[in-house]
C-alpha cells in the first residue's frame, strides 16, 4: 500500500510540473500573440494612411 502511495505522489508531482510548464508556455504564447497582433494592427493602419494619401493626391490631379 505504501509503495502505491509513493507511486501516486510521484505521478502527482510529475503532473504538477507538466501543468506548470504548460502554464508558462501558454503565458509566453499569449504575450507573443498580443505583440504580433499590435504589430499587424500598426501595419494595417499605416497602409490605410498611405492609401488615403494616395487617393487624396489623385483627387488633386483630376
């Protein structure tokens, strides 16, 4: 019985470590996604501003 309890304790410890690693990985992934999302929004807004500028210049020509 004591051997079984020891085995279960080891398994619980391993599972806890795995869950902790998974939590850290998810946190890092979330940070990366947030950073890349803001970068993509910046690119889209810059592109929109460039398109509006180009359209305004074309409007002055005609």
